[in-house]
């Protein structure tokens, strides 16, 4: 046992959760003052589901241990971590628009219309479903052109600007959670955009099946079939549903780094 787990058991009378050694490494990093990735990435890096350290109902034992160590043992007023709170603005991107402003760039509804014809800094960009994965990839690769989908956040102004950029020639490809909702989100966006041949250039049905076989977690609720229109996304939905497995984006950072680099280098 570690200093944290021993103190936790002594203070609460409860055994530490099974993945406590991985969480203890996070606590060590906190003590050293290191900046950590977004909370969802911390969860997956520790071998947990992405919401385990965010939602007390997703994994109560690990959530309680994490919170106890931060507040009762380390006495930290806040964790030095990258924020995933990017929802609420119209359009969040990095290295897409030609500007000297610090990245990522967050546009509000009053800016979006004027940005439809703004000069572009990239010919290709990668759409990332989840906020935390978007900001972590930007941190790891600050020059990559990325667009934050923000989950289920489909605002009319966002879609209008996005469609205009695609019409102007911006080539986009999509990466999201490999679960039923993630595939439905991808389908909703694809139907809202003009023709986008590269939309699933990385997240192909064959690649999805490979990731499910390698990294899949069983979850009947999150793999329940949902209706989608795109033929390739239907294949992905069927694979997820029949296998009963899902893969969260945070699990795929290493795979993303290789695939995105290769896709961008076709032009960059």
C-alpha cells in the first residue's frame, strides 16, 4: 500500500479501490506541481472509464478516493489540470483560421458570421468529439489544425459556419467515442455538412472494429443500437451493438497521434 491508500483506510475505515496505484501516481504528480491532462484523460490513463473521476455515480469508489486524497490528504484548493470546459461558445478550433491570436480560438455568435470568409491557415482539419481530448491533443501538438465538436452541441450558428468552411474547401475528418452515441453524433454532423469524402478517412468501419477488438469495454447501455443514415456509420453502429463493446476517445490518444499525423502530412 502507499502513503495515500494507508491514510485513506485509516481515516475512512474503507479499503482503497482496486485501481488505487494508478491514482496514486496522479497524486504524486500533483505534489510535484505538474500540470495534468483533463479529468477524463486522467481517468482513462488510470484504467477507468472517462467519467469515473468526474461523475460520482459513474464509479463511486474511485471518485471518493480521488476526492478524499485531493481535499483531505493533499489539501489542494484546486488541481493543476487542463480544463475541458469549452462548451457554450459557437466554434472552438486551433490553427484553422489565419490569425496571430493565441490558440485555441473560441468564437462567439457575434463573431461567427464574419469568420465565414476569414482567411484559413489550414487546408485540412480534424474534428474531435470531446472537449478534453481536443484540448489535450492541442497541448501535445500545438500546431495541429483541430476543431472541437463539443459532444452533442449542434447550434445553428456553429453548423452554418462549419458548412461554409467546408464549402470553401476545408477538408475535415472526424474522430469520436466508439459507442452508440458517438456514432450518432458523427452521423448528425455528417448529414449537416456539404459532401465530405474524408469525413471517415481515419475512423473507418474496419478501423473501428479493430479498436473495439483491442480496447473494447463491455457496456450494454452505451452500445444499444441507435438509428443513423450514413452507410459506413451504420456498419460502425452494428459492430458496436453486436459486440456490446465501446472505446472512449481518451483510450486512443496514442493511436490518434499516429493516424492524425499521417493524415495531415498528406498536405502539410
